[in-house]
C-alpha cells in the first residue's frame, strides 16, 4: 500500500517527467519507433534514466489504468506489428492501444523480465488509418517499465502465382492446374446467429439476423458504439490462430463472405468507410502468410439479394436489390471499388459476385451478373470472376465463352443429404449417399457426373462454393470430406466447405463421431459459454463476451485433419477408395475389419490411380484385400500404362467375404502415380500395401 509521502513523491516525479517530456516532444512518423517519454499527455506515470541499449529515459511507475498519449503521423493505412520494449520485475502487466477512449489493438501480456532494467520485447498488432492522429497507450494491468514502441507494416507473406482460366480448369500463371480446396469463414464478416448457438437475444426476444442485432445495439448505445462493438467481434471471431488451423487442416484457399456495409458507409452511400479495407486486407494478408488463396464473396448486397426467408445477406426479408435501382447501382459501385483496390493481388483466386442470389428469377440473375462482370473487368483485367448459380442451376447464362469473356467461372452450392436432397437417415446411409453422389450411377451418369458433363461442354471452371459432407456422416465424416475434395478436384473444380468454425454452449470433447457444422469448434474443456441478452447487458459486458471468442479454447475435427493431410506411401496401408482419379469405380461402406469403405462395381477396363511416394528403389511385397463371389477376376498394378504385377482374384464366397492376395513388384524411388487396372472385373477391394523387402 502506497503511503501518503510515497504518493506525493511519486506525483512530483510524474510532474517533472511531464515537463521533461514536453521539452522533447515531437510528432512521430509511422512506421517507426516512438520513444515512450515523447507523450503529449499522460496519467500516473513518471520518467527515469534507463540502462537499456541506446540510453535515454524510460517511463516507469506504470500502474493499472495509467496512460500515455502520443501524436503520430501514419504514412499508410493498414495492419502494423506493434513492439513494446518493456521491463518488469514480477510480470502480469497488460497494455493496449486506444483512440478516443476505445481499444483498437490486441492486448499485449507482459511477463517477468528479471528486473526493472532487464529489457524484453513483446508484440501485438493494430490496424491504423493514414494521417495525423493521437494514439493512447493504456495499462490494463501495471507493474512494468516502457522504453519505446515500434510500429512495422505487417508483411503480406509469400507472393502466390495468379490464378487463371484454362478451358474448364483453374491454372496458375505457368499453366499448371491448381487444385483449390478450402473453407468459408462464415459468421465473421457476415453474421449468421445459428453458427454461435443462436446465443444472442434482445430483452428475451431472439435475434434472427445481423440487421436485428445492429438495430438493438444502435438503439441502446448509438451508431458509433454499435460499430465499435461489431469491430470487437470481428477482431475476435477470426484471428491469426484461425488461419493456422485452416492451413493445418489441409486448406489452400479461403472463401471470405462479407456484407456490403463492411466496405460502404451505409449512412453515406457511395462512400468508403474509414476502415473499409481493414478486415478484407487482414484476411488476404493472413492467407498469404500461410500460402493460401482468397475468394472474396459478397454475401450480402445493399438491399439484399437472397430469398426472403434467408438471413445470410444480413436481413431476413424481401430482396430489394433486384427492384431498387439505387441498391443495384450501389452494388455495382461496391464491386468497382473492390476491383480497383485488389486488381494486383495475385493471392485472390476469384471474385464471387453475389452469394445465393435467389430473390429473383434465373434470367434476371444472369443478365445482372454479366453486368457486374463488366463492371469488375473494366477495373481488373486479371482475376477470375464467378458467375453466381441460381437455385435452378446455371442454364440461363448460356456459354460465357461465346461472349468473348475470359477468366470467368461458375459456382453452385451442393448439399446432398440435406433439406430433401437425397436425404437419408443414419451415418452409414448418409455415407453411402455421398459416395453415390460423388461416383454417380453404375452407368457413369447422374449425380456429379452430369454436372461434370455440363461444365466440360461449357469449357468453363467451376467452384462448389459451399458443401457439408461431415456433419451427418459420423465416423465416416473425415474420409468423405477428403473424398469430396478429391473427386471435385479430379473434375477440375474448386471447392470451399461450409464452414470453418461453429460454436455451441457446451463445446466438444473432440469426439468426431458426433460433430457440428464447423471443422473447428469450441472445447468443452475451458471453452464453454452461455447466452447474452444485448437488451440488458452493459456495453462493457458485450465487449468482453465478444472478445472471449479470440481466446476461447478450440478443438478441430481430427478425423478431417487426418484425412485431409493423408498421403499414400509405401510401407503403409493405402485405402483403395482414396484414389486421386478413376474411371468407372464406385465406393461403399464395408463390413471388413476396421470398417470404412471399399471400392466396388469393378468392370473390365476400369481403373484408379494413386500418387504414391516410394522411398527407395527395389523389390516390394504387395498385398491386396479383396472380396468376390466369382472366379477369374484379374487385378493389375501398373505405371504409365505398363503392367508391373498381375494377380488373380479368387472366389471368396461373397462381396463382403474378405481375403488378402499377395505378389511382388520392382519399383524405382520417388513420387509417382501407380494405378490398379481391372483386367477382369467382378470383385471388391478394401485396401492395398507396398512393403519393402
């Protein structure tokens, strides 16, 4: 406890410190270093001589709620890494940056450094607008000294080759096919309440869409505070750790859904918000750091474009964009702004013009989409532009290639097994339904095969912008997810699942046989949370609730993570159904030991190919797990259409009566494609192995 005398002495030192600071004060240019003592005003701190490198003064006697304000001139708007040069005997300090009394940065935690003059650097990051402004450093918890603060523009990461159209394929600038497999960042820049357990209410009434939430917050706290609270949510729902998790689960592209009001000032139409590019820039920068592409998805246009019952365009209700000329003009203006800003960012794989625009008929949609295409292309000659699918399909567009369009693609959202589309009950039935959707009818028609035929005839790339293969398939979910990507990529399609993250009150203990809609969810061990009534909670309580999403312990679906990163290798079991391409094959659930799937319906001359890493040149023992009710089946392992080994498949007594047949093969070392060719069909195969002799 500080004595009265100590307090007086500290106050006099602080006054002296303020005078000294005023004498050396100068506006600081950013990026660059800001000396801690160069504040224009302060509360509760004092200066002292430092022994840190470079000498001079540091700011000390920092207690909770103390602050220092600095005048800075920021050269360019954007994200900055913030380094605090600190010393602390006991640790426990916390510091943030604020403007106009509102926190704008992450909290930096300060640990014990070994003494008041033992210096270390801790990091945070912040988005700053360009120009002259005041920044306030606030101590949320004290017990540390500060020597300087350094601001460095955040690197955007690796430079990815641009994505282009080559016939029906997505290719890079060298013409190499690119297999885009990714995820949607749902509920981040376009809120959908169900994705966080419908946890928000307003005086007991449910909040069904983002518009209702914004109206409630504005009514209680005013428009400015509403915007700040939404920024807190956006800062917290997706952070750098989430991009780590996406990459770790095998993703190489991120579809980013956003509402028009993230970029356009809704109160001042045709005007960019002051922070218009904050979150899209963050998404693109983080994706680049992780070697991932981005698809920018206008999920909600001005006035709304979706069906009247949908919330995903921001507001439940009629889609007014189609009938209101001002809303339509604002949508064109918005895409003009986006294309102008991002025309040279090669990490953007595509622009997704409108999400699920089903508030109008297919012909109107096609005409409007072509109009938007021309708006974007006038400013951006480079990027692929996605023509949005109608719920009735894409036929109203005709063939965009006959219009002389380039770098154009279509999208659809495929949700087999849900909402009446091949809907069946039980995980096994769902798994077989997905297998049928992917591998089509026995004669090679129907299901995804018909879509492949359509896109091949149009000679146009395709994106499956949303799909959900795991939530009802239980223990099969991870493998079905990988198979979905593999088959879509085999066709040349890109694919982004819905969605990266959902949360629930109780969270998950990691059991992947019963999993929600997110690849990632909150952990039941420390990540649980409850509901929030924004009609009665204080703005501080709402802010704290939103901020907790940034640090809430998460668990990922390890089955999805395993299968998305699985590779066929010699010495390990290769699941037969995990081929990368095929002709005529189908898969089904198996009753063989270990469960999962087997490949069936093998007919003469069918084949399937596997990319396999062979570690060394030499002889390998072969094993194939097969079943057949017939005699005389023949299986061939081949490479580049050359037979390497041929085996006879015996009559095992039934399609699910399994045995293992063996052989040998000589292989050279390296990554290579090995194929299983059906010389004589009528057998199933569950798995196969290559074991070095």
